[in-house]
């Protein structure tokens, strides 16, 4: 299928075409990368979805929550895309990619699209091409795009850099659990949802919610947040309780940021970071692909490993050998 036809089918909301387009952008082949760039240019940026970043500790019930939350949204007529990032093996590089299996009910919904992707060696709990996948889902006219990260920690705060609202899922626990949550992710999340607030865990969940609410009040008020954000709520994904309240908080926050111009500024800042990340990744790829540079990296790396050179001095030698970059100030060269 030609890139132009694929772009048209994506914009028409064809889920098979969307899956094929994401496969293309995830490919590392040089010809596929060129085609992916053309595809992203062709689908455009005129459509926007509400991007919800989701992170949480292992065992918190992220898949159960996403399925219940997504099904609630589709029952209201909204089109929901889920980009679930699975951890990759450090040894083999493989991933189980089991999120679609765990969300069987949502996967059958005609208004839903679920795409698991391997994190591979990427930090931040998201796959290398998650931003591109989000752009394609928006082009396909989805109303909500949920981005599930592989875990919770300092590096997972990067998902906040590609979402409009960042939600942190937590389980009922004691004070040790609160101490284990990194301050960085607490400072970037917009909403903490204490899941499994049902049955015997209901009381513990409420105590945990109160603990997190107290911790959030100690943080400095962020620019671009209305009163009461960030907030902490209890939910039960299993019993599908208080999900509507969580959605109202998310929706109202998104609407508030739109009305007060924070939405456009966040999107612009995210696009700038996306561009800079692409440049860095592209430069590293070109360095690795150049035989002379690859040989120098191998030689200098061995000297650093043997203790004959310091890492800084070896890196400076590589960088000093690179030719200066010259770009036409006009941008397109015409």
C-alpha cells in the first residue's frame, strides 16, 4: 500500500490501516523510516485527542482499570485508543505484549483500538515511537488516547511529556509505599487514583488516598493547574465504581487547560522536545552507521574500559572529529 493511500485510510478511521501505519513507524529499516516520515507529514496535525498518560506500580491493576475506564468511555460514544507499552527483556529484547489479551472485553469494542508495543531499550516507560503512534491515533479521529507505561519511577515521568493529563494509579498500602514513590512523578502527575477500593481493601484505600492527598498539598502549586489539582481519589476498576468521577476530573482539567491557553502551550513545548529528541536519536544513529566513526567508538571505548582514557576525554575526541553542521537559515533550502 502506498503512503498516500495508507494516510487516507488512517484519517478515515480504518483500524487495520492504523495498525499497519504503527507497524511502519516502529520499524528501524531506513526505507521504512523515510516512508514513516512521509506518512506522518501526510496525515497532518489538524486533529487532537485528549491524551491521558497512565503509570502505576506493578500489580496495581492498570490493565483492569484501562479496560473498565475505556469501556465506560466507548459506552458514551467516544472512540478510545490504548497504547500499551510492555517491558522488553534486557537479554533477548523480546516482549510478551500481553495487554491486548488482558483487555479482551475492550478489544472487542468497535470504538476501541489497542496497540501493545515493546519498550525495547528506551527509558521513560514508553516505546521509542509512542509519540508517532499517538499522532496517528489522533489523525484517525480518536477522542481519547491512553498511554500506559511499563511501570512507575523517576524515568516514567517522561510520559507526562506526551500527554495532556497524567494519571498515577496506586494500590492500597501503608506508609512505606508512599515513601517509595519518587518525588519527581508526584510532582508531574495530575491525578492519583487509588485502585482496588472495594471489599476488605476499601478502608485501606481511603487511608491511602488521604496519605497521598496530604503529600500532594505539600508540593508547590504548578503553573497551569486549577485549584484542587493534583488530586487523589479512590476507584474500583473491578467493581467499576467511581470511574465516572475520575473521568469528570480528567475531562474538566483538559477543558480548563484549553480555556486558559495552557493546552496549546503544553502541546507546543512537547512538539519542541519531540523535535530535539528526534535530532539526538538521528545523530546517534548516523554515528553508529558510519564505519570510521563506529571504529573510533569501538577503539576509544576499549581504551576507556581499560582505564587508559577518561570517558570525557574520549568523548571529546569523537566530537572534535565531527564536521561542523551547516543548515540553511531559510529552512527548506528553496
